[in-house]
C-alpha cells in the first residue's frame, strides 16, 4: 500500500476548501429581497414576492395568468393545450422558475440585495 504524497494531500485540501466554499456560497446566495421576474411577448415585468396579486399575459395561443400568493408565485391558468405550466405548481425559492412555452411566458424568482432593489425602484408598493 502506497502512502499519500504531498501533492495528494494538496489536491485533497483544495477539494475540501472548494466543497466548503461552494456550500457556504449556496447558503448565502439566496439572501435578499425576492422578486418575481416575468418575461412575455408583451413585456418584462418585475413584481415583489411580498405582495399578493395577479397578472394576465397574452401569448400566441391565449392568456396566461400568473399569481403571487402568500410568498409563492404560480401559473394558475393558461390557454395552452397541455397546461403543464399550471401543473408545475408554486415556487418560492431563489433561482426557481416556471414556463409556459406555447404562450412564451417565463417566470423566475430572483434574490436581490436590498440596496440594489431600492435603486431599481422595486419595493413592496411597486406592484
């Protein structure tokens, strides 16, 4: 049985540091104010996740209704054929997304630093 050499220990140490760093980064990357970003044919919309509301978007095959309720966002209704976007259910975690491909609607949650959100004018009354 061979003994570990210095380069083996160095590779092991670097791997452990990268692993711990990525765990730490993923734990703090989602901090900040959550906002809903919606891309559709008729525009780009930014909504706060803290305020309930709904938005109806027109697409090539009809309308798609996006709702924000109780800190989650979901597609509640769509005129697409299979309605897979409705079956995706609600999302509430940063970098999660929803899509209605036939209507070309893409919804994602983004965590924004508080100061950056204020600079953009996105707050709880921007809805």
